C-alpha cells in the first residue's frame, strides 16, 4: 500500500474535492444507493472521475475510473472478445466494486473480489492511496483490493481499479429443467456459467465452443428433461447472501419467490434479507479496520457492510 501525491490530474482533483474534513460520500449511478443503510443527511456528495485509462487485451487487464458506467466498460471489452466479473445491471464500476456484487454467471466467471487486482482510493485524510497491483508477485502487505471490495465505501472512496478480464465464450446457451435437483445439473456439466433454481424449475448456462456445448447438453439430457430458453428467469429485487449449501435449500429460509444461484450462495428474493447479527470476533475486526482507515468516521456515514 502506498500513499503518494498523485500526478494524475483527475485523481488529484477528486482527492481535493473529498478534502480532509466533514462527512462525505460518492454518488454514482444510484442503482445500489440504500444498500447497507441510509446515508446521513449531512454527508457531502462528490463525483468520481470516469473513463477507461488503459486496456491491454493481450494481458487481459483493464484500468478504469470508478465513475465509469459498467455498460460502457462491457461494450469496450466486447470489442476485443472479452468481458469481466462486474455485473451488467447498470450503475458504475466503483459502485459495483464497493458493493461487491457479482455477475449472474459468477460460477463460471469468478467473483468481483478476485477480479480486482489493484485499487486507487481517496483516504479519510484526503490522500490518494494505491493498494495491490496488476502483477501479483509485486504485491505485499494488506490485500487492499479484497478489503475494499464490498466495504460500501466506508474504508476509502474508490477512484480507480485494475480488473482482470475474461474471454467471451463463443457459444452460450440457457437450458431449463423441471423437478430436478439443481446440484445434479451443476455436477454433470464440466464448468457451467450459472445454475439457478426457484424451488421448482432450474436453469443452467452452458458455454464454450459449439462442439463442447453440444456435448454438455447431451450429458445434461441424460439427467433431466430439458428445454432451450432465451435466458435466465427474471430476478426479484432483493439480494441475499447465504452459504452455498443454504442457497441450495433457499425455500427453508425465504418466504415468497426467490431465485438461488447454486454453488455460489447468492439468492434474489421478493423480501429483503433480515439484518445479520455479526460474529463478535468478526465485528471487532471490522471495528478495528474502520478505526484504522477512517478514524473520524467521515466516509459514507450511516452505512455498514453488515446490514
């Protein structure tokens, strides 16, 4: 982790806007605005820079400002046959990283936390801080990118990230099956992009080269009666975080409609997840981290990654 005077005009300007005093928060696309609690009314809103700084398709890494719309980022990556682990449902890059939200096809794509190789953020003291690096062997100390991913901007205001990209599969096909254990579908496919379940129906994303996809579909057909479908089901509005084993039994935990991501632990439901009681030891660690990174409590006051 390094704290240096930034020679980047955009980042230096953002740091100056954040300043060193008073409660402050970044408002991006607003698509995840009330997640983690309601921001206190006296917090000053600032705007983070946007745009792709550097993209190296051959190295499969992209450096992008936090204010960049995720749709714009995905469009630029798609021109080179690539994508990344950020979700595609709108909002900004910084918002998706701060929330720690994964794509629907995380099972095949990997998590946002693993995709963030480097992060540059503005600290509570108004400094531009760099953590991590595009080359893993050059990284020592705190794993700042993993720490800030999902922290809801309570430890630092994310300004720029370096992301690992993924190749776009040549072929993607969604299948639907009824009255089958979704875990059986997950296990029969070599590397499914996603397996979803709503308590009755299951959906599986099979992807890869056409011959391989055809072979996988034939294998799935030996386990269940399947039909082709245009895509996944419509997702309910509230996102739950469960263990993968609990997600595969989501009907025991959730009243109402849901769609569970099997093997991942994310569940979308019509009702919001109850506030979790944190483990006392984990809560103490979170409190110490907050005190270390934001002793004055000025960054995104009112939010908590526990809610």
